[in-house]
C-alpha cells in the first residue's frame, strides 16, 4: 500500500452555502507532491489532487474572478 505524508494547509467554510473546504499538501511515496482539495457538503465529500501547474492556473482564475466581482465595503 502506498504511503503519503499529508500536511494540513488551510481549512475554511465557503459562503453562501457553507461547504467545508480543506487544503492539504501531499507528498507521495513515488516522489512527487500534490495539493489535495477536500470539499464537504453535508455528508458528501469531493476529494481531488492537483499538480503545481494546475494549482497555479486555478489560483489565477480564482483571483481574476474575485477581483472582477468585488463588492464595495465587503469584509474579507
């Protein structure tokens, strides 16, 4: 069985529907690392691992969307 070393990075609730999101750094026994995203919605979990290139692409897309949809006076 493969061994993974998991480091918790961040855990937060997404609004407005209160999904729990957890980000983890995963070092795989095969010698590579991924970013694991775990999304919990009630009793359902979605879990997937992405590489650094995908994380960078996704992160930029999220930042661009957030910048375009900022609400004046909204708290962070």
